[in-house]
């Protein structure tokens, strides 16, 4: 059973696994921008609503990491399935990586704006006027995360195209390689002796 699950070639799976790394980090930032929110405490004091934000809970962080693993897992699964197709498996992995890299940041601007609204004091949850605030003001981390996502997806697309070009070059080189002529049989050596006729067995 395990022999049947072993693909004949590992190149599509290896390429899918390598391209899954930049897509994982890009997906992690996208999921963070999309769903991360501070852990907010609210209470009433003298008829006034008081709100204090804290860092996200560990449960929400685990949810972000779990969702970020979905996209690279899909790419690795496609690479494993494409490994059973010897000729075009590499191109299937490359095409899947390019499609996922293009589809991942389709709502990146909206996620960036919503994350900035959910963290009005920045990622450190401290107003910019406070001396304890970090050097990153409101919205600066989101802009950096957005630029990083775009850089990672562009890098993944470029690496996928390079892998496809190398595979096509190797395939073309194999096809254009001259086929050596078949080896000729050595000439028969004449000994001058008559060949013995094969013995025929007769049944009585």
C-alpha cells in the first residue's frame, strides 16, 4: 500500500514545498491583518463606559497560525498529487503556486484598513503621545505588513517562473540531445569447420 502512495518523481512535491514557505509567511500576515483584534475589557464607571485594550489572547493567536497553514498545505497537497504525473507535474505545482500567490492579497487593502481601525493606538496599544509608545505609530505596522505580503508573493511568483524555466530547459535539452546509433554486432568469424546439425530426438 505504501509503495502505491510513493510518487514516481519528487520534483513537483519539492517545488511545492519550497514555494509554500514564502506563501506561509505571506498568509500569516494576511490572516493577522484580517482577523486579529485586541482583547478588550469594558466596564461602567460613574455611568461612563471605559474600554481598555490588551494584546490578543493565546486562543486567537493559535487560530491565526492554524488558518495561515491552510494555503501552504493546499500547495503541498497539489504538489504531492502532481508528483504522480511525470511529465507535467512540475508545471502543475508552479501554476498552483502562482494562482495562490495572486489570489492571496486580493483584499489586502481592506484588511489593512480594518486592522488599523481595530488598533487605534497602534500594535503596542499605547497612544502615540505617551512616552512609552514604540516608534511605530498608528497604521505604520499595517503598511509594513502589507508591503511584506506583496514582496513575498512577488518573490514566490518569480521563483515559480524560474523553476518552470529550468524544467523546460532540461526537458528541451534532453529532446535535442543526439541519439547514439545502435551498437553493431561483431562480424562472424569463419573457422572452416562445418556446422553440426542439431540432433533430433525421435520417439519410438
